[in-house]
C-alpha cells in the first residue's frame, strides 16, 4: 500500500463509525414475525376453524356426543362388519377428523406465536 | 467479531428454532451492514435502514442456505448489496439523478446528506454505485479483493480494475480539494 492508498484508507477509517442499534433489531424481529406468519396463513387458520365449527354444528355433533361415548365399541364393530349409515360416518369419522384438524392447526398457530 | 460465535448462534436458530439467537446476530452485525448501506445510498438513512431490515429478514428466511464457507458478515454484505442493486435497478431513472456520477461539483440537498456531508461522502459521490461499494468494502470494511469478488459476484480482475479506477477518481477529487 503506497502513501496515497494509505491516505485514502485513513480517510475511510476516519469516518468509520459504529451505528447504535436504537431499536433496529426490535424492528427486524417484528418484521420477521409477520413475515414468517403471513396474512394468508391467518386466513386459512381462521377459515378452517370456522368451517370446522359450522360443520360440527350442522352435523349435530354435540347431540351425538353421549351416544358416541357409550356405544363406541359397538359402532366400531358395525363399521367393520357392515356398511355404516351416513349419520354414523359423520359422527365417528368426519367429526373426529375435523376436530383433529382444527386442534392441529391451533397447536401449530400457538407454537409459532410462542416462539416469539 | 468471532466467526465461531456466529456459527453457534446460526446453529441455535436452525436446530432449535431459537429466535433470540437471531436477535443476537442482528445486534452483532447491524452496525457494519447499516454503515455500508448508509454510505452506498449517499447518506439516505431511511433508505439504508429499510434495506438493512430487508437484508436481515432475507437472511433469516434463507438462513438454511448459509453454508458457512464464508463469514456470516460477508454473506450479509452480499445480500445487502443485491438488495441495493435491485432497488437501484427498479428506480433507475430517479437514482440516476441522485446517485450516479455527479462530479466534484456535487450539490448537497437533502438534510440527511447535509449531516453526512464530509470529505468522504463528497469523494464517494464522484463514483458509480458499484465502484462505491467496492471502495467501501475494501477500505472501510477491510475485506480482501477475493471476498469482495464473492460479495459482488464479479471476477477478481474486474474488482481490481474497479478498485484502481475508483482510487484514481478519488485521488483526483481529493487532490483538487486540498489533500496532498
């Protein structure tokens, strides 16, 4: 490095300054949070939950719940050995699948939130 | 700045999903990245901070692509330069007026630029954006020519010739402005 190069380097080093964070890292953290969980995922989660609740309501899941608990083994037997009626399918297959899906989505959602 | 510490923090982010470790990485590297972008944008603090934020967000999203061959800081410089380059391309007409060669008679207009109005800023204003980036990485951030070639995705010889040309431009400017 010759003399003039050294002068240029000196000039650069003279104006080299450390920039204080001043909330910059917090802004980045906030932006990452919203970037990782984009709006469309909120819409999907809310939509799935709503669809699940409406479906359960129309299927009369709550009315079928006591029956579901007491005669579970019998209905499993029926499902295995004979073609089950639509109502039984609704109560024993579709509803648990929907419920499971909703809880899975909720778990995923809260897990993402928890990380922040 | 320890590269080992960076690798440890990156590992925590990738393996444990520990976001606090990424906060640590931002705290460790925000100053050089923001400084580089601040000088690159001719002292436009708001623009430099926006680009710096985008840099870290992009780094977070693509962290799994960081192979650890280069330093984390070098990788960040590369992302920030690419973002600046994209920004510059998208607003080429406007930036042509603001950032391209203005000669030694550059006039300082914005408040931000006034704050940073010093010999270095004026000398840098005489350079093209690409040349400015190379000078900043070489003289201010003290990166080697090989590393700069990786950051800017240019052949080593091109970096060397840019460096030579920019140095001469700056020397001419400084000589005509009272430096020996």
